[in-house]
C-alpha cells in the first residue's frame, strides 16, 4: 500500500475544495443548458466524473494519512 506524506494533507484538502467548486460549476452549467445533447453528456460524464474521482482519491489519501496501518507503526 502506498504511503502518503503527512505534509501533503493540506494539499489534498485543497484538492477536495477545488473539486467541489468544479462540481458546483458543472452543476450550474448543466442546469443552465436547455438542450440535452452531446455537450450536456460531456459535462456530466467528464466534468462531474473527474471532480468526483478527484474527491474520492483525495478523501482516500487523507484517510490513509490519518489512519496508518498497524503494520507500519510496529
């Protein structure tokens, strides 16, 4: 399992905040579009998908930093 640097915890928090901003921006753009077409699906799948994947990865990295394995502490 990869080890994460404790110094980068604030960077992962910043990534979560930025991804939430992107998700909010994509959500506003989705609700402002009147036509459901290829651009709409690009925003939903690529924009929101990237933001959610980034949030999931950053959350996992923060959890890994905060909860080290018992094997690593021995």
